[in-house]
């Protein structure tokens, strides 16, 4: 009797262990990318504010906005549309930049949110929500200021 | 001052060009892909957010790549890529190529054609800089200027190597990088 019970127990633990192991492996393998638009916004600010923050102290800004695993902070940025273009992935890209600022915020949209950009015009003030990929800085090699880069963007109600 | 551009040839790009074609050209439209092949797994990542310049007179070429912009199909892989023990993108958010087209005199940016570009310069990844010497092609058509190149990068050269675990079997020691970019007059 005892032997049977022990065998059952060991088997049970082994099965549960395999399910957990297999389950977590499957989770790792198939884990979906973070849904940026569904996630909570970390910071709401203007394009001028984040550019200023970066140009003042780049390291401090990177420390604040970038994440070690790449799932960096989700920002809602308000600014004036300066330029509308498209990248090689057929995604719309808008540049939010104020006259007189050294740099702006470049936001790349997605296949799902692209159509929102067709309603936009240069000169319009909008709020964009997206994940930050890199910050603003003067690049000596390029010879100009680089913009803050946001990706996975969508338009949100203006703040 | 001369800078260098790189690598072997792959795709062709075209761009519109308002001025005569001299001086500094800027690209905000590019596609950088890297591909790793091992018996265990093929990995590919794409980045569409790089910025680049070419000086048609000096031959100077610069690429600035936001490392967190590389997108992988698998989220877990993307997280590993960004982590401290791999590309450490939080501390090294930009990859850089600074080089020069050594045969820039052979390239007529105002005349339609496909030109081979020999590039020499420095590739900087994760804080490590290495000299590179590669080939690319420059296509001029109807005032558009496009660049393409394909070259290999040995990860260990930049302090990226794996001794054990999944990365050692699933990530190739040498990764194939493909670059395409379109340029506009500044």
C-alpha cells in the first residue's frame, strides 16, 4: 500500500513538474511583445521638455527613460507636427518639433495606427503615445542634433 | 576629415534629391537588419530608425543606430538582446559607424549609375570600436541616391560572447548585417 502511494506521489510531482516546466518554456517561447498602447503611460510631457532634459544631462535622462530589457518607458508627448514621412517598413513617422528647439521627438506609428496620421497636417498640435528607443543629443559625427525616437506610436487625446 | 562607410552589397535604394547632388546628404529612411544562423535557430532583427549622412565631396559616412529599435519576432529574444550581458543597450543606446568612402572620386552623385563604394572606418558597438573595411554600392537614379551594403560582424570583437547556455548554441559568432538607406540633400 505504502509503495503504491509513494509511486503515485512521485508520478504526480513529476507530471506537475513537467507541466510547469513545459508551460514556462512555452511562455518564454511564445510570450507576446508588450502592448504599448494598452500599457500605462509612465510620463506625460511636451517635446520641448524631454529634449531639454536630454540636452541638459543625457546620462541622467537615459537612466530615467531607458529600461535594461528594452521595454523602456512609455511616454505621452505633446508637440507641433513639423514633418510627416514614411519609413522602410511602410510605417508613418511624424516629427514633433517647435521652432527654436534644437531637436524634436520623432514618433513611428504601426500598421494598425498608420491611418490616424492621414488626418494630420504640419503645424497641428497633437499628443502621441509611444515607447522611447533613444534620446536627443548633439552628434558630433553627424554634425546635428538627433531627435528623441518613439516607436509603436498612436495619437491620443490631447493633454 | 574623412569618414568611412561600410560593407558588402545587398539591396538597392533610391532617393530624391533636390539640389545638384553636392555636399552633405542626410538619410532618415533606412533599414538595418541583422541575421544570425546556427543549427539550433535562425534569428533576425530589424531596425528602421537609424539616421545617416554622406558627404559627397569628402566621402565621409556616418550611421547612428538606436539599439533599442531592433525588433525581433520573439519578445524573449528581444529582451535578452537588450540586457546587460548581451548588447547592454541601456548603457550603450547607440551603435555607430563613422567612416569614409575611399574611392569617392570615382562616384558621380549627379550621374545615374550603380557605383561600388569602398569604405573604411570604425564600427562602435557596446562601447567597443573596431576598424572595418568593407564594400557597399551607391545607386544614383533620377536624382535619387541610395546605399546598400551587406557585411559580417564578429560579436566577440565587441565583447559579446557566450560560453554556455542557450545563447552559446543559438546565437552565431558571426552575424550578417544588411544596410539600406535613402538620402536627401541637407
